[in-house]
DNA sequence: CAGTTGTACAACCATTTGGTTGTAGGTTAG
DNA sequence: CTAACCTACAACCAAATGGTTGTACAACTG
C-alpha cells in the first residue's frame, strides 16, 4: 500500500529546492554547516533586518535543511545534511534517466543501422522548397 | 581578474533551484529527458492551460534546464543536463563542507581529550535548580 | 485559397514572497 | 528587581508567482 506517498514527497522536494533558490539562504546553510550559530549571530552577517533573516531561517527549517534548538535565551541553528542529500538524490535520478536514454539511443543506432525510418530519422527532407 | 563573478553565478543557481522547486516543472524535465517533446505535446499532459505550461517551460529555459528549437511549426523542448549537473555540484559542495567539518571536530576530540573545557563541553550543568 | 494547428504574448487576478517596522515575551546580567 | 538581550510574531507593503483568457501570427493541411 504505497497510497498517496508521492504528493507528500513532492511537497517536501518543492520546499527543499525553494529554500535553496536564494543566495542568502544558501549562505546561511553554508555557515551553519561550518559552525552552528545563533539566529542573532547569523542575522549580524547580513545587510537586512533581524526579522528578515528570521524568515529565511524559517524557510530553511520548513524544508528540514536546518533545525533549531534552544540554548539559554538563544536559538541555535544547525545544518541537517539529510535534506541536502535528498535533493542531490533527485538530481542524480535525472542524471540517471539521461544516461539510460543516451544508452538506449546508442543501442538502437548500433542494432539496426539499416531500417531507421521511424523514430530517429526526422531529417525534414522537404526543406520548404 | 575574477571580478564580479559570483553574483552572476548566484543568479544562475537561484534560477536553477527555483525552476526545480515545482513538481510540474520537475515532471517536464523528466519527460524531456526521456524523449524530447513539443510544447503542445507537453501541455497535453497536464490539467492546466497551454499558456500555463508555456510559462513553466519558460522558467526552465531561463534556468538553462531545457532548450527549445524550432521544427516546422512546433517548438521542440529538450533537456540540458549541464544545468542539472551544476545544481548537483552545489549540493555536493555543501556535503563536502559537512564532511570537512565533521573531520575537524573528530580531529579536535582525538587530539586533546583532556583540556576540553571551552568549545565542545556545553553540557549546561545547571539545569534550572 | 481557407482552415486548422502550434506558439507567443499581453492583460488580468489571487496568492505568495521578501522585505520592513513594531510589539511582546522569555532569559540572562547587574 | 530592572535593564539589556534574543527571539517570536503580527501587520503592512511592493514585487514576483502561477494561474487564467484572449488575441495575433506563423506554418502546415486540404
């Protein structure tokens, strides 16, 4: 019963790629990978308001790219490499599709070099005479 | 002279991740990887207007994830795996950062097991008594 | 030729995004 | 206790997104 699994996964992937589609957020990810940091520590690094950085962190959090934990009065942000790995897996899936497609084309061209009249011979032999 | 190289690259990466942050667009990418297709052929696959699919393809095109070429009155959309590889490279960069950071922490813990009083011993030994 | 098909593009609309400021609450410092 | 600090969150705004419909045009078809 793998019912309704895809929509959730798709929304997760949407969130991850959307979170990564912003240079400030990618920079936050890089910073907290190198060293976990407080929200205000991160906010001090950017030329925008504290609340704006807070929102960026919230986007990353929704995508599970970072998690926050409390330490005293600070909220410490740390990276969650699993989400990055999931995004990479999606891209690698596409690259695998591409290689399979290339391999299939090669196989067809190698196997039947004489009767290639349908699929792969759209040479538009009627160039608007 | 590597002047002002980053902003452009960042905008490119923004475009790639933004384009991938939508399930319909990811599906279009998968379809054209398997077989290049016309715009109307793609549009027929989705429960939305032709113009909406056209816009999605335009987003993918701006990100260089697909390219269009004319064949007769049709516009053929085909995949551009280089952009996918660039996105994967970004993610792998983060994963490399993560591994380096983990390695550095291990090194510190292994080298100086006695004087660990500052960096990595925040055990909050004062649990709100 | 006229009609159909494939595409582009503009205009419009609702919703989301990315930023701001302001207010309020919890936590530490003096 | 009071003050300073860190954070959350609401309200607001301009711009971008994601969808629609309608119009226009180029290219095949008959």
